[in-house]
């Protein structure tokens, strides 16, 4: 455990490192705009957001201005830095580093609030993990309504619910909910801050999904395919149950540290894996409007590898996305195994926050894929 002086020093080091990184990026962008801003910040982080927000096939940076192209063929031959909607390996590494740095900052905040050592925080924040994916589908719905002039959120406001900006949006909403909940506990209004925190998360999740349901009823651009919910949620629960039984039966030490949290970790990543398999391999069989394409580099790489190893006679029957589900299950079990009892004893706040982040990075995209297909977007 850190002493008060050590904790304060660590906070100062964190603030100094974050400030130095920001100054370096801003200074580099000003000194070398083409190399640092156009070729790195814009191409891998801000450009994809702009292309997505404007429903373009790509965005091209030239002469200090941004041009939007709506034809994929033209994008392939466009000069200058080209940004397409979605993720790249560079951007995902950048997001991962940012996430780790942010988690350290949140640990300092929780320590100052004197909360976060209880496992109840993990379960209280569970609705927010689903909320992030559902909120992203609002922008997908917005894109679907834009051609008929019914888009409710216009540019630039829609960038707030597009990756990576949406991560900060969800983070700030969650942070505000946490501070309000802790304040309610400190004033004696509630017995435990975890209850209002979970309630706020459930409320914003319900409002977001309710908005999507309303659009499916009031517009002809969104439909409703409940079979997608049954397949993904039911399949993830079944997979989790089988994996949980096998672990408890043959290797109980794997889950000795995380206990019930471990089941949520497996379930969250199973949702992501099954949603990918369902929309990429079985959209036709499920009666979805499809076709859908892989959004993340890892998904695309696994599909390419599977297609390269197995002949079409096999992939045409069983598909090419199913190995992604296996990877997700193995990764989830590995995470559960790493978080042993010692980690929780030495640094409970950081352990709980890491597990929250690990579930969120699987459940967020999985929820988005599931709800996109559910509403035919």
C-alpha cells in the first residue's frame, strides 16, 4: 500500500507524464504538421471519425483541408493521407495505451474518493459496459436515417458517439454518475453508492435502447430482428455456462481470484465472439438484411487466416468467423486465470478497474454488433 506522500508523488508523476505527452503531440503537430498531424494524428485517429461522421467511404487530407469521398474505388487511388471509417492496428494500439493511462488516473480518483476496493463497483458499472455499445448504435441509426433527411444528430455533434470520441463520452457520463452516487452516499441519502450508480447506468442504457426501438417502429429504415438477441445472448450464456462448469470441475484454481466476476468476463467476450459469428457467417440464415463486414483488424485477420487455411468447400458451410469466438473464450479464460487472489489483495482498485476495462472492450463492440443486426442497420 502506498503512503499518503507516495500516493501524492505518484499522482504528480502521472499528471506530469500526461502533460508531457500532450505537449509533445501539440508541439510536434505545430512543428511538423504534415508528418505528425496529417500523417499520424489525423490519418489514424481524427480522420476516421470525420469519415464516419459524414458517412463517407474515406476522408483525404490535402493542403491542410479535408475532402470526403463516397466511392471506395476512388479512395484506393486517392493521394495524400487517407482515413477510412473503423480501426487500424495503429489506432487500436493508441487506444490501448490511452486506456491504460486513463485507468491509472481513475485509480488515483477512486483513492481520493475512498471507494473502489469493493467488488460491487464492478457489478454496478456493468450497465455502462452495455451502454457504450448501445450508444454507438445510435450513430449507426443516424447514418441509416441521413439519406432520407431524418438524422436526429448532425455533424459535428455526432462525432461524440463515434470511436474513439465515444470512449471519452461514455467515460465522462460514467464518471459523473460515480461522483453523484458517492455524494448521495456521503450525504446519507442512500446507504451504498453502488445502488444509484447501477440505477443511473440502467437508466441511460434503457433510454438508448428505447430510442432505437422507437425508430424501428416509427421509421422504415430500421427493423426489428429479435432472433439476433436470442442467438447472441442465449449463445453467450450457454458458452459461459459450459466454460464455467469445465473450469470449476477440472481447474478451479483458474477462477479462484475473480469468482463471480470471472463468469461476467467470459460472458462479455462470448457476446462479442458470437455476435461476430452470427452477423458475419449466419446473417442470411438468421434472416438479417446483411451482409455485414468485420470492423476490427483482429477480426479481419482471423477471417483472412481461416479463409487461407481451409478450402471453400468447408468455409462455405461453417463460415470463416468462428475462430474468433474460440480466441475470445481462450483470452477470457487467460485473463481470469491471471487475476488471482494475490492481485486483489495487493491492489484491489486497479484489479477491479482492469477487469471492468477488459469486459468493456469485449462487451462494447459485441453489444454494438448485436444491436446493429437486431435493428437491421
